[in-house]
C-alpha cells in the first residue's frame, strides 16, 4: 500500500532527490511524497511497519533523533509502531526508542515519547482514484443505484460500471463519487455536488482496508436485508471495513460480423449476441512478466484453447492454455492462442484458434464494458484542465473525468464534463471546447494501463512541462496511462 503522509500544517513528508534528506516541504502528493507501507509484524491490534521512499530507501531514525532515508543498519532504525486514531490520522512510534515521528515546519525528527497533536499524520491513499469497494464480511462489492440514489453492497463480481467510484481527496477529507457523478452523502440519498455533507474521514490501515466516517463518529456500513450503505453507529463483526481496490478492466469483444463473443451452455464460446450481456464481458488480465493476456468470465473461468483449435471457457488461471498474446491495431485486437494460431469465428459463430496469419476476420473490436468515462494518470500526474489554462494538462492532483462516447468498435469520442468535445490543435495540444467529435483509439497495455492513439495518428503522451501532447510515433513510457 502506498500513501502520502500529511502533518498538522498540511505539508507532506518528502524524500528529497538530493542526498538522504527528509523534509515536509511538499504541498501535494507527488512521487517524492509517496511512501510504500511495508508491514513487518503485528503486535495485538497494532501493526509494525517500515516506510519505503521513491528511490528505494527506507525512512530511518538515527540515535540523535534525526530522520533520513537510507538502508537500515538494523531494524531498530526503521521499524515503527503504527497507531490509528478516530480522526483517521496516524501516529508512528519508533519501536525501539518509543519516540514519535514529528515535524516542526521543515525538518523531521523523532525525539519525544509523549504523543501530541503535532505527532499525528493524515494518510492520503496514493492509489489511482478510480476504485471499487469490497466488503470482506459480506463478500460483495458496493454498487451505486442511480435511479434510487442509493448504494448497495450486493454484487459478488464487480463487472458493472455501477460498482466503480472515484475517491476524491480535498482539504483533508474524502468524497466518494459514483459512476453517474453523484456523491455519497450523510443524508439518505446521493447528491449532485460535493459539499460538507459529502466529506468523510478515511480510516485507513495496511492492505488498503478502510472505512468512511463523519465528524460525529458515525460510520458508513451495510445495513438491513438489502445491505444499504448508510451512516450508523453500531456495525457488527467489523462490517464497516472495505478493501479499496483498483477498478478492474472488463471488456467486450465484437467481431467483424458485429456480434459479441459470449459464453453459452456454461463453457462454449460463440460470437452470436448483438447486445452486451453478463456472459459477453471478460476481465482482461495482463501478466507483466510474460506480456500474456488472460480473459476471465463473470463465473471465474478463463478462456482456454483446447482440442481441435476450439476455445472453451473452462480454464484455470495457472494453465498455459489460458494465455493469449495480444496484438493491437487502431483500437482492435488480435489474439494469438497457445497453439500459435489466431482467434476467429466459424460461419456458425463458434470461436476457434485456426488462422496462421491474422486478417480482418481475426480482428476484435474492444470496448470497455464497465466504464463510461476515463480518469487518466501518467508519469507527472492526472489529466485535466485548470481554470486559468485552456490547454489540457497532465500534472494535476485532482483529475477530470473524460466521458467516453463509443463510436466504431475500438474507437471513442472524448467529451469534457461540460459536454463539449476534446479538440486537437496543429501543435499537438488538446483543448476541451471542441464542437465536433474526434476519434480516439484505446489500446490496453497492461493491468489498468492503456495507450491512446489520437486523431492525428500519434500517441498521446505527458510532457515534463505538464502539457498533454499527441506527438509520439510509438508507445513510450510517457504514453502509458493508468486508468
């Protein structure tokens, strides 16, 4: 789990790039302000952790109480007892000396054994803000109901768009935005705009376990037979705790004949449906070590290449027959099976791996099945606009939601929140006041990673200056976007 740590003055614990310095000079969560929380052991209900900085160095305390980054000579230098408080804040007490981590405006040190307000740190989750919420007690995900303006905890598999949320951090508080851009509030219904009524404390502990609470100490947890998510003060069996996970990438595959690949009779794979159903969406899993792609159904089975070149939905994750090689071209995908041949369809719609070379019949149009919008984060921050700047930026802390309007298979129009379209200038920059829709191709490059092919034929990238540009002929690290 990666977090930023904010002191009582609103400044972030920062691992400086020069030397081994640690300060609290950061005013927003960036790479230098991000710390990986590594759990080393448990002591009752408390947890012992180490903090790893962006350069691979640990947060260390020297015998005189000074704090720096480096490699520990002994665990006494780097192990902290993590204590959670009702406000959502943490204290970090050096396990060996029992002294608390604190700051005085610029410097960080560890000299006092008596806890005070300036020893408390507010954790900000560094995970991408597009998330799903899993409740371990009920073994279900939260789902927003836009018609009733409610949130239910009732979905075993989060393939629905309604299961996704945007967790926004503003002024030390969290706002939970639904996929329909409404906000969970202290009132009984969802609201259209963020306000004091939608602001919650995030009580966070290692492994991304968290619950949301208000200033009066009431917490959000599932209640009643339908498990409606609302405020209360009597949760049972820790049912207020949710695991915060990245929003998964579920896709549908459409053939040249405009039919969706679907599962029928439990395991048979056909391209026969003209609409998207739960049986025609697949979890797109990517192995970064082998670049292999696996496609998992809502019933937890994987597509696998079996006898006679057939594709069957009865695979298990560790079987090599479930691995496919993906080739992308203008928003469409070619899938090469375990036998080295490419997936296509027979005249009756049966999906098989028979083509030696890929052609138009082996191209599948890919559509994101559980997202009507994108939240993009690159090397330098999130993509969005500033009030004082009409050119789209790629270094923001608070992202914009990019509305997706599906066009042809694999092609989308990008729309700003005000319903105007993204426009592309001759210099490769973007603005959000276009009158006409432009075509963008999305290519999934990893787990929640994609590349965007812009209308001018170049890939969209984030420039170090903070400007979003479409000028890259190939996919580089600056062209990869978390979504």
